[in-house]
């Protein structure tokens, strides 16, 4: 079954002359193509052949940008594409789109790939393998989940399908305003709510928890809740979706929850979250973590496998504050993984030490950010902590356009070590979370944070930066809590 | 000569019952009044009497906000005042405005103060003394420097005088556009240039150096130069002002430089920089540093003096990266000093560990930031270093309104330790310097910076944050430079 070319290479590799080695990359988005590109920068085609398989039509695109394209802020789909298949091929990467890898054979150092158009399959040998299979949206097995008009937005192909639905909806004659139901109120959920508002939909967001943005503590999520309502987004918490009703044409028409409530919908967007796409890795016996992501070492090499690397949304990363691995699908990590893997597969040295859990997002003018541990995470990690929440303007109070922001800080009891930060506020708030991200990485105490020399001028910050104000309050809380 | 009340207290202090101690504060702005307020929070009037002397009319105001008030962005002068004399008095602080301390007598634990309106003087005893005398604008002794229409903008009284001149100018009938000359192109100079443009002046900025913003390296200053010209601000470098010409009414009418050039001016603003106002401290034999600022220990106590603290623009602060003291007048430091001093004088414990030299500013839409060492500073500190300069958008490139920013990073040769960062760019650029400020404080290498988990989403950052892109390039530069 071995493809001809693969077999030849395999034989050559056992020969006496220095052979061209083959790198096979599974997955053509951020992690996979960053790895391929970095490897290509370090090794020319004579030393390293690179074959990359991608199931979809697109490569190296910004999945995180999809909501802004759907919402009309980004004009063209192709604006989201950093490097097209043609551009990769021009750099001597043998990129095969619409080709899905359907089996890994680590013992045989080969992968089986299927051409999705012709259906034909063949094995390809590798000397080094990179798995960058990404994540897939959680799709609960509910009646109607497969109906027309029900969409995930994980890949650019998903986005294209949603866009086609929205355009078709727009062309349909009908009376009254169009309605969208977004299931899930995490990053994708709230960003899609904004996008659909931008397309003049009446938007209802259904979510299981008490508050939207479960990546924040509920008190901070509550602020997001109020702000979303203020923007005209209807939010329904503690809502468990049980089925999707369809019309005579098989199109979704309403979402039904456990309590029997029906939410009419011309379009349904699933933003329930994603899970690592690791069925192949699991079948091949590769080590998976508690969230189902592939486990790697610090150089992004799959644990126990000398010749396999993995990165991006299909792996678990080390949470440096909680001391455990987590699944954190995020383009910025995927790109870093790709860089590290590309160096590694080309014989260089680089590592990805882990993350502190930083994430930023926005719904219309409301910015949302977090880093480190939430209260729940800290408890799960066995930590005792104090919290401090403050509100402040994010420029000098007298400066025109000063926006309000709320900052919540977690610090370890006794040591005062910073454990986490959450921000909900107006424009200019979210990226201030980076200060805490660096301080967390450095293991600073909140007392050290108070003394940080942050940029001050009236258009940029009050004289006490809001993060420092939170730290001051946290210092007091640590002292009061005692040992 | 001891004021009656003071004498009584001094006697009481030697008595056997537990006496009320007296804290005397010299200077009623950020550092002084923060110290007084913090001390008052910790100790009630029965334990600690607080007397504060202020030469001017105002207390606890934002001097950094003056350019925005002058420029019309901030409506009212009083918007800049965080706490008025009356508010301080309501908190049991005996605040005496328009009263200048004219002599310190550390041996006698007393200060001599003059009522600026009546001219009367008296001595006041202290148990603890806080010096917060601030800074004064450098005023070269040039012909015409004292003319009407020549203004500094260091205090709110200065700002009020300038505002009065501008209002008078506005009322004067004249043909043609009004012209302003700003001498100096540091933070105050560029902010005042923006302010005067906001008041519809034709603005010329004269400065000694090759480029504006000497707090940046000249290559980065050059970007500010071009941008200012693009805003219609005329900039003249290598310009040494020799005199100011006046009209028959004693009003400034032109600024003359060494080369004989004349720059017509209806108003002249001095933004040449400031120096610590420490004549009193010097006369009293207190220790001063190389920039003329008072030297303190880490608790902001004046070195060698158990009962005297100093903070704000009159002290030198430890530059943690260069390993030397510097004079860095900045409201944010002054407020921190005040907090630390207020704790200290009340018997508590707090320290100000030093600074890394962070500063942010803007001219119209151009943002400017720096932290750590410039090339010149690094050389002066005896460090060998590499530099890396990159340009990037500050959001995802495809996100609407993405602004360009240039980032320059300095790293120590061999160790790769981060030494400094400079940013010049569009809206949303400047505060990113905080990431480097924290990393500098933590002593991170540029390799560690590359791995930082910074907030990413398309509206906030490209997938590789610009600071990380600079760090990647710096890593390469460190490697290439070798040992």
C-alpha cells in the first residue's frame, strides 16, 4: 500500500549516501504550516522534503478572524489567509489540500491519506512527523443538529458555509427581523453575537452556566452579561439545548431547551467550545491528556516518540500556574508551537515552556481579558487565595473618553504570589492583562506588582494604573488573611 | 522665632505623657499630599498632627494633565485637581497654601516658612519631616527669558498663567495666524506642541538635539520628527536659543537661536526639562545625587536622616537596569513615593524599590513609549548590547483601523538579558511598553520574552504580538553577536 515515492525515499533512507529526509505535516493551518515554513527556512529542499496534508481548501488562515469577517468588519475571506497553498508550494512545500490523513502508523513511520475528491488513498512514509490536526467544535448529538442553518465556526470552510447561509437568508424574502441563536457564551459565542448583530440579526445567546464567559469568575461574567443586554443581545443562562426544530425544507427554525422553551432561529451558531481533534492520534496509541489533547515534551515532541511532534489546537499545554496540562486552543500558541517544532524537526533547539492562560476578547465596545487562575482553578489546584476587585477609569479620569474598567486579582494566601487577573471594561482595557501575564510568568507577588514601573500619562492611564490599584487592594487582602 | 504652637508641641514631646507627634510636609502636590493622606489613614489626629506647606494655590493636582487642559481636551482647570486644600483640611491636615518653606533646620528639627501674601515668617517644629518640593523648569539665563508671554508649565499656577496669556492673545485683534514657539522637544515639549495646535497656533518646536524626544534613541526620535512634520508642526533641531526678543510692551515677540535665526512668537513655552527643586535641601546639608536630587534609602528616608523622608520630583530614584540613581520626575512615581512615605512616617513598612525608566506620551495620534536603557544609557552603564527594530501592525493586519508601530529592543550581548524597549506608533501602541517594563523588572532574557503568553485576539494584536516579534529578532541578534 506504500505510495511509490514514499517507498523509494524509505529505501534511500537506509542507503549509505546522505539522503533527503521527509517531513510529513498533518494539518495546514497555523501550527502545521508555521512548522513547515520554519523547517524550510532552516533546511533547503535538498536536505528536507516537506509534505503537508490539509483536509480543507485553505492554509495558514486566522480562524480567530472568522467572526470579524462574518460581521462585516473584514471585507474579504482571503484577508484572513496569511499564506495560500500556492505560496507554500512556491517555497517548496508539497502541500496537498482536500487530502485527509485517515491513519497514523508510528511503527511503520507512515501515514495513510485520502484524496477527498477522488476518494483514493495511499500511504506516505515519513522520517519526521508533525501532527497539527487542530480542534473540532463540540457538536452534541441532538435531534436537528445536522440541519441546514446550524453552523460551527472553527475552520475557514465552516465560516464559508455560514457566510453562504447568511447570504442566502439575506436573499430570501421575508417579513420581520431575522433571528440568530448562538449556543454557548465563550469567546466564540460572544464574538459571533457581535458579528450577527453587525449583520442586523436579533441575537439570542443560550448558555449552560449562570453567566456568560465561563473563562471568567461568575462575578466578572455578570458584568459581561449586563453589558451584552445593554447592547440588545438577549442572554439566557442555565439553558441546556435539547433539540433543534427544522422546517419542511430541513432548515433549522428553532432551538429548544430542556425546560421546553423554544427560541426561533433563522440561523444557529454553535460556540459551545472545541475539543482536540485527536482520533487519529488516539487510534495510533499516542499519549493523550485529561482533555484529550496530545501530550508533548517542552520541545513539542510527542512524549515517548522521537520522530513525532505535535502542536496547535490538538495538544495540551502546560499551565504554569496550575501545574497541570490544559487544552487551550489559541492561534498565538499554535504559531509559537509551529516555530518551536520547525526548529526541532530541522535539528535546531527551541522550547515552548507553557502558558499562564491569557486570553482577550470583546463584544462590541466591551473588552474582556483574563490570565492565570480563576477562583475555581485555584481551588482545583489546591491553592488558598484572596481576591481583590476594583473599578477604575483606564485613562486619567479627566481625560476625554475615559472608560471604566473592573479588575479582579487573585493572590495566594500567605505568600502573596499573584495567581490571576480578570478584566471587564471599555476600550483600552483588555491588553492591560499582559502586565499580569508577565508578572505571573516571573512568579511575582502582588506586593512586587504594586511597585511596577508602568507607563503613565493622562491619555493612557490614571496615575495609579488599574492593575496596580488591584494589586494594592490584594496586598491588603493578603495581609488581612494572615497565614 | 519658634511659632507658639510649635514650641508647645516640642515641649510636650519631651514630657512624660504620650504626646501627639507632628509631621511637617513641605510641598502640597502628589508626593507630599499622598504621604500626608496615607499617614492620616494610618494615624488619627490624636496621634499625629499633620502640617503641610504649599507655595502655590493648589494641591494634589495632575501637572501631567496641564497640556490637555491648555489644548482644550480637559474643560476645567479644577478637573485636574484630585483633592483641593479644603478637602485635605476636612481630613484633619493643616494645609497652608501660599506659604513657602524658606529654610530647613534638621539639627533643630524645624522649618522656617513665609506667608507669601503677608511676608511674615515663623519656625515650625517637626517630629517627622517630608520633603516634596518638586521640580522646577530649567530656565536658562537668557535675555528676554522673563518677558511676558514666556511660560513654563510645571505647576498648575504656571499653567494658569499660560492660559491667561492665551486667552488675552485670543482677545487681541490681529491679522494672520498666531504663532507659538516651544523650546524643547521632550515629553512636555511635544505635548505642548499638540496643545497649541489644538488652540489653532502655528507651532515651531526648537530643540538642541538631532531629533525630538531625546529620551529615545535618535533613530526612533527620527520617526517622531517625521510624524510631527506630517501634523504641521515645524521642528528645528540643533537649535540653541540665545535670546528672546520683546516688543515695546515687554511682550515676547521672537525667539533667536545661536545661528541668528529668528522665530516669531506670540507665545513661548519652555519645555527644556526640569531639575529637582532642592536648594533648601542643599542649604541644609542633605545628601544630593549627581542630578541634584535628594538621595533616599529604599523606604524613601533621606540617607543619614532618621526623621526626614523625601519623594516625588525632588528626589533621585534608583534605575534598576543601569544600577545608578536618576532624576525621573513623573506623577506616577510621586504618588508611589507618597504612599511609601506615608506608611513610613506612620510607623508602617513599605519600600520603593526603584524604576526601570518607563514613560509614555503622545503627539496627536502618534504614541511614544520607552522603558529601560537607550543605546547611550547602556554604553554609559558599561554594557555591551545588540539592538533589534521591527515594524508591525498593532492589531491583526486585516482588522479595520490596524495601526503601524515600530519597536526597538535592546538586549545584553552574551546573556540575552532584556535591556530596553522603545515604541513609536499609532493609537494602541504605547502601553505595550508595560510588557517590557515587567520583563525588565523580572530580569528576563529576550528568549524568555518570546515565550510570554500575551493576550491575542484580532482586534488587539497580530498573532505574534509586536513586542514578541522584536524579541524574536533580538534573540537572533544575540546569537549572531556571540560571546
